[in-house]
C-alpha cells in the first residue's frame, strides 16, 4: 500500500490549486479525478473577478480579453448600463487552464491518477485508508490527510461525516466560438423569473467566445428548455449569433447556502464546492475556490510539519459564515421572487441613483470572499467506509 501525505479527490480548480501549493511545499500528494482528461466535461463558465485577477497569477494564454462593463436587463429587457474604469472580469479558457495547473502540479512532484473513482475511506491508527478504483480494479492508499474537492454532493464529506450542501441552483450554458466583430467585451445579465427562477440568465462575450446560459432553482426549472427559449428570445435581442459556432455545452449544480460549518476533522477537509465555498448572492465560486484552497494548503502543511492531526480542526466554516449573513438573507429573498412585475419594479429601483450604486457594488465590489486568520475550533468526525 502506497503511503502518502495527502490524497485529494477531485481535480477541478480547487483540487488543482491545493495540490499545486502542497506539492510546491514538498508534500507527497496524490491528485485523483474520475476524468482521464481534465479538459473534458468542464462545468463552470469560468468568469474571474478583479479581486482574483489582482491577487492570483495565471499561466499565459489561459484568460480571455478583459471585460469592464455589465448590462443588466429587466424582464421587459429594459437595460441598465454599469460601466467601470477598471478591468472587472476575464473569462478563463478552462480547458487550457486546467491543463496548465496540472502541469504545474506534476512539475512540483504531485502524482495524478486520472480515470480513477473514489470508493470510500476509513480511519486506521492515525491514518486514513482510502479505497480507489481504476480500470475496474480497486486498490488502497494510506494518507495522513484526505481532501474532498469532489463537488456539490461530496462523497468525501459523507465518508468523513462532514456537512453536505443542502441548497443549490442548477446552471446550463452553451459556449460559442465567434471571432472578429467590433463589439466591446461585455457581460449581459437578464432577470426573468420564468427563464431563471431565483437567479439569472447571462451572455458573456469577450470577443473570442460567447457563453450563453441560464440558472435557477431546480424545483420549478427545466434548464435545457429554458436555455433554448432564452437563446432564441432575450439573448437574440442582444446578440447576433450569425457565424457563431457551438463548441460546447456545460452544466451542473452550484451551491448557494454559504460555506458549510463542519468542513474539517482530524482525518481531512473539504474545499471548493464540496465546502460550499460559493458566494450565496452571485453564485460566483472561482475566487472563493482559490482562496479557500490556499488556506487549506497552509493548514495541511502545518499539520504535516507538527504531526498533530488536530491542527486540521482550525479549518472551520464558522470562520466565514458570519461574513455572509447579509448575502444569505438576500439570497433567501431572491429565491422567493416569482412575480415578473415585482422583479420589473426592482429593476426600476436599480436604475435610480441609489439603486445604481447598489448594482455597481454587487457587480464590481471586491468583497467576493474574505481572507481570514485561522483560529482553532473544536470539532468531531469519523471516517466511515463507503462503497
């Protein structure tokens, strides 16, 4: 049985970031993903905000052109233009970015096991025995720390007895290639309770790609039907799709309940969507993903250096939840709005001087996810077998 410092389940942005930092620090890391090729089956639009672009570096050629401006549309397609002097967004070329991050991981000594399924984990004498499956063959790995970066419905969370996401929206989008044209890059957001209940529809254009998508609560939402209707109606009012080549369809669940409370125990931790590290209001998850993964790498490094597994208990969702109280309340309010008339009235307010300031703060503010100082908090958990 191979003996490792850390096993990370899930090679999305969260898992890649954490693995890269731990490998750089000399830890023996195994990064596991169901997919053999990380460029296949991307789920995220990949919109990075200014705060992320200022605080993190990205490999050359992995980001699209800068986007400064946003247009917000009411249900009746009345626009509110929000302009910024700064470069607010860039759309990541996620397939290229994942490959670049994976190359950095392997250069720093991280071992990658693609096409591998996580089966379960059990605690044994201070270590965690992790069962994996590849090519229909099961095998076991011993590790000091197990990291769950395996998405909204985390199997690692279940194994470790940690919290699970209970609130999410469903999003789906089409990605088009469209070169040329004289339009400035822009993010278009549409409020419509019928097409996107409790969230919004969007068109993100950066001169190279068009991302056309819808999101909403799944109880009364058929995302693919809504996307087809949005593309031929509201989106067509804003954009000319002539010459646009459909290259990819993406979709998935997005947690919007805020960072979970119990995201760590003595056997492991959760990061990314598995930890609920997504802004409850905007559903933006890339900045929280990178920051929480960097914090996790620091805590894990300290645990490996000291040999004390209780160090992991410092990694608590309570460090973050108080910072999101107002956004959680706003999310609750937005989720209940089902009246187009009420939403139109809200958009009318946003076109006022005060409302416009609020809209600019939501889209252009730098408060996406807090950087916090770690303070220890007690917690209990157990590693249980799962098949």
